[in-house]
């Protein structure tokens, strides 16, 4: 395939296919939605149009945006219409022979370099690839329901899939707004491998009568316990009802060859054959403590058992396995986090019980769940090192582990004599969306302010190494760049941003101030006035506006972003003093000349000096934490270097405003200055 993917074919206009088509069109791809008859195509387009209308109603899209999305989708029941596609995704029903026949026909229609992908959730990608010519361009691309909304996609290479195909699909996933995990070609891949047995185990518990004979009350009780244990919104029976009981049954059947632990529940089989939803009462059964403990142990145990096998077989990394549950299933904590929280002794007990029950051996991959998950990755392309934050489930937020891994990756690249330029970027929707707020809240409440100070000192040290590296350091901003993420970007020699990037210093709105160099490096780039404006208001800037005030060097298109990741960087731009124009020069003048005490007061400001937005800006500043504002102003004015920010952290993190702001993200609060 030459160049990037521009036109996507989707075969199968059912629920999944229509949703895949919608998502691709939303992200700007041209789409051919194909099925075997006009009736099926029309039905799929009607479903898609209904989804778009709901999006307009919820204000996800404007009416014009919805029309533009629909305009990029062409319905077709002729195979020849797929010929121009750069990528074709198969999303038909799960019948192995039907899929093979379809792929054989398709490979004769499309170009030899067109990537062909299967959305199968159960069949071997390698086996399906035997039906196409040029097997190196065939791959698994498993989307999750609802594909227009769910960000997870599994990329599953077959035995012959080329590296170029994998890279192209990783890029496609990024461009189509998906968070991809790379899986080996094993039954169930990563997420369904543990999720479907979890559903099946619930049916087994019901079948065994552990909860009692009232089926509706029993299903409700199991759902309630699972919601509590796994911190999820829907239990296994409600989830099966939402997606269809037969889907769970057929998915589990494909896993049965893996051993007795995967054997389909008789009750699940019977319910699927009736094609009826589970009865779930609004009044859950009252359980004895031992029954509740049994349900908890079995449901956790089956997940831990299967995840141990996944890690032993190296289907994916522990971080990707955890990410799959967090993003694809909306679990608050992934299975690896659940294992780490439970502890090795408890995990061994739970898994041992499952292994004994199903006459299996304890998987030897459990130890990998207790190793640090990798959230920062280092790659090399010629003389270019690329450091990528890979924690999209938490918007790549900084914590102690992430900072430690960033330090290690950067040090490795920095001391490598073959590398002369280092790129830092993110995965998912964010570059880095600040620091991990939960870390701050936990340590404030426990009175462990010293740990916050140690974290900040360590992060400042790492940022200082990046700032003073003799190599060319480039920040490529791919999405939300907030707080500590913006402070990290400011350490780079150059900052480039994708058009959808948004930047902000939200700290004074949550009771604190930028403590990783934000008050100092921003001033150097933009001048004091604009630096104060950014910190005092917390306004969210679009990439284009950030470029106008020299906060970023240039806004770049997606194609150039990927060229840069391959090491094809532009010439070093000549750094000049920030040149801003109205209204930015007026905003800079306002914040440079008027002290924060006057900004937050009701005292009038001289007429004629500034823009009509002065009162809006003053109102924004009045909403921030008073002590945080005064401290930030002092730091900007004194310009004593990044280390000066550490001096006031003990005071700021012990204020009521800090705890209130940090624990009320997204809510309107009134700061008291205490």
C-alpha cells in the first residue's frame, strides 16, 4: 500500500459494520459500506443515520457535521465498488467457511497492496489469511461494541502479516480515534479471552444453584456482587442481555478447546438456543455470607486464571491486557490492577481453587501481573529516538511510575551516541493530561505531603535533564496537553501540535499552581503577560491559538506528524521573541501590567487600554484559588528558576483549597483562600 489509508471498505452492514463505517467517516475517511444486497445496505445506512441523529441530539455533532459524515459514506452491494479501497474490514457473521469464500473473492477485486482485515472475535487470523493472495497484507482488526464510541481495537497479526501492514494499521487506529493493543493470534485474543469465560462462570454459578432456585432473583444477585467487586456499571447477565446471549455462547464455544475451565455452561447453551434474554429481578436474592464469598471468589478466580494463561502465552503485555478491560469493557480497574490490589497470596489462592475445580494447572504467567506495567516506550528509527506515553486509559497522566520510566527512556536515548534527536509524544487522546490527581488526593488525606514533594522534585529533575540535553528534543503534541504535560512539552527545543490539540494550565482552578517549571519556562517562551494569563485563567487553548502566542512552534497535519515519527523532522526553526497580535497583545499587556490583587477586585481598570474581553478574563481569574494565584504571580515575577516552585508546595498542598479543588474536578467550587 502506498501512502496512508484514505478510503476504507467495510463488508457487512449489520450493527458492527455500520458502526465501524460511522467511526471511520467521523474521522474523515471515505467509506464504502458493502453488503450482499441492497436491502441489507439500506438497513445498515438507516441504523447509521439514526446513530448520527442521536449524536446531533446529544450535541456530539452539529447538523452540518452529521451531514458531512454521512456524505463520506457510500452504500454498495457490488463487490467491484471495493476496488479503490486502501483498507477493507470484514464484519460479517461468524461463519468460518463463509468468511473464507468472501476473502477469496475480495482478494481478486482489490489492489495487491490493499490491506484486508477481519473483525472476527473467534477464528484464527492465520487460518483466514490462507484464503487471500498476498497474505502479508492480511491482519485481524477486532473492534468492540459500540464501534463508533468504544475506543478499543485489537490488532492481531497472522503468521505472515508484514511489519508494514502492522504499522499501517497502528497508524489507522490512531487516525480513526482508536486505542490499539497488539495481540498474538490466540483464541479469544486478549479481551474476549478472559471476558467471555467471566460471563460463562456467572452462568455456571446460576446453574449450580448457589444463589437459590429463583432464577430472576439469582441473576440479579450475581450481577450486584459483580458490580461491587469489579466496580462496573452492569453485571454479567445484564451485559449478555445487552449484546445478545447467543453471542456469549458462540464466543465461549470457540474457547472450549483450551480446557475444562472454558467448557460452556449447559444453562448458557440452553438460554442461547431459546434466543431469549436472562430474567433479572429488580429484587436480588438475599445471600448467605458463604454464598456471596463463593461468587466473589469464582468470578475473580476465573479472570485471574485466564489472565495468567494470557500472560504466559504472551498474547499481549500486562499493560495492554489491563488497558483492554479499562477501555474496551469500561472496567474501573483492569484485571492486572485487581491482581496487584489483591496481592500474590490471595491471587494464588483464587487461581489455585479454579485450577483444582477444572482439573487444570496453575498458569505460569501470574508473576508477570506483579511486575511494573510499562507505560512509557522507547523506539529508535535511525538517528531518531521516539519516546511515547502509552497510558491512554488514564490520559497518559504522570505519576511516580510514569516519571521513573520516562527518566529511564530519556537517559537511554540521551547517552546513545547514534541518536541525535529525541521525539516525545503520546498515545490516545492525550499527549499528557497533567499529573495523576488521585495521587495528590491520597497523600493529602493521609498527611503525606513529603511524598508529593519527592514526586515533584524527581519530576523536576527529569524535566531539567530533558531541557538541558545536548540533543535536539522535539515534543509532538497529539491531543490534550494539560498542566504537567504542558510543562513537559516546554522542556523541548521545539513543540509541534496536531490541529485537535488543546493546551491549558488548570492548576489554579484546582487549588494549586504549576510546579514542574510552568511558571518559568512559559515566561521564557511567551513573556510574563501571556504566562500569567495562561496560569491565572486556566483557559483551554486550541493549537492554532497556541501557535499565535508562540506556545507551540507550528500546527502540523497528520501526515507530517507521522513523517516526523519516522525521523523526518523539519529544519530547526529560528527561535524569535514571541510576536503576538491583537487581541493577544492586549491580553498580554493586561496581565503584565495589572497585579492579580487588582484583577480579582472590583476596582475598575482604565478604559481604552484593553480589549472588550477584560471583564470576562477577570471573572475567570476570580474563580481561582487566591493563594495559588498570588504564589504563581510571585514565581513568574521573580524568575528564580524552576526549583523556586518547590519552595511553596508544602504550604499550598496543606490548604483546604487544594483538597477541595483536587477532589472536585469538573465541579464548580468556591475557594476561600485557606
